[in-house]
């Protein structure tokens, strides 16, 4: 999960159009940290500003801040679960959760 390959596969499944094209070239089983970071960077870049056109909802930028790729590769569960929750909410057509 923390090498970015599963996130790339999930995003390729749920995204359409130009944003999905930004995920091309991800590595399925990365071995080095730099390749894992590239996978995560592809996911974060593709998700920034993504709008689910079918549901009319955009993804929250709460977990798409600069440097989140390092946290995800380092195994930060809060960042991973937060990103997955935001992705799920967008796919389901739910409004982004308000930051308190």
C-alpha cells in the first residue's frame, strides 16, 4: 500500500479523461524509495483539483499538501487513511469533510 502501486490502480479505476492519463507509467512493484515516491507523486498530482464529473464533487485537498508523498511512503497511516477517505467521498459524490 505504501509503495503507491495500489493507489495508482485505484485512481486509474475511478478517474476518467485527462487526469487518468497522468497516471501512465507507474511501476507495479517498485523496489527503491525514489520509485515509490514517483508513484505517490503521480497519484497526488492526478488527484489535485480532480472533480468527479458524474457526481459534481471535487476531492478535498486536505491530504494533498506538499510533502505528503514522503509521509505516505514512510507509512503514515493517518495520511494514507485520510487520502483514501477523501477519495472515497469524492467517488461516492459526498461533499468534502470540513476541516475543524
